C-alpha cells in the first residue's frame, strides 16, 4: 500500500506542477507555493471560539489541487457533487455529507456540479489573520509537511 500511496502522491504533484507550468492567471491560477485567493473560488471566513470555518464555492467543471493539510479536520459538502482524489483513494461525494480528513492529505477536487464545501479547522489562538492560519493549517510541499510535523511533535 505504501508504494501505491507514494506513486499517487507523485501523480498529484505532477498534475499540480503541470498546471502551474501553464498557468495563465485566467483559466489556471496559482503558483503551487501559496494559497490562491481569487474570484473564481470565493472563500468565506468565519470564526468561533477556537474554530476557523472556511467556505469555498466551486463552479461545475472547475478543479483545484489543494495544499497538504497539517491537522485532522472535518469538511462538509453543503451543496453539489464533488470527485475528490487523494494519494489513497478517489471518491465521489454528494451533498449533504461530511468527511473527517486526515493530516498529510493533499486533495484534487473536481466539481461535478456547482458545490459549496466548508472546512472546519482548529484555531486555538483565535487569530483572524488568514495568512497566519494558513501557515498552521497547510504545507505547500510534503517536505514542508514533514518539517512541520517533526517541529510540532
């Protein structure tokens, strides 16, 4: 299983690298090193005590390659239908549903319908600084993820 997972991880990274290499800022957005904030994938940020709620809307036919999540968290699909690929599996989700996402997961998400999904992350410092939160929530590479995990043991 480990070899299959590593091969899928490489495939997901290769997909991201290919998209970055042809990114034109209109049809393909992002550089693979920062979290994209754009009108095509609007984000809504909400906060509760110790909790950061991040909503993203996706139009049918759009796709994203996410960064590696550093922590276990829950995400909810409120409306729509998504195909989600990770190193371990490809699954289809039909709203409403929720998933417990494991740390170290990097996802390719394809919207089969207009969709709204929400990630629920811990926020023990109660910061509302999105850049600070993103530094704790995601890593841009698997090497940085390993560094993060080793530093925060």
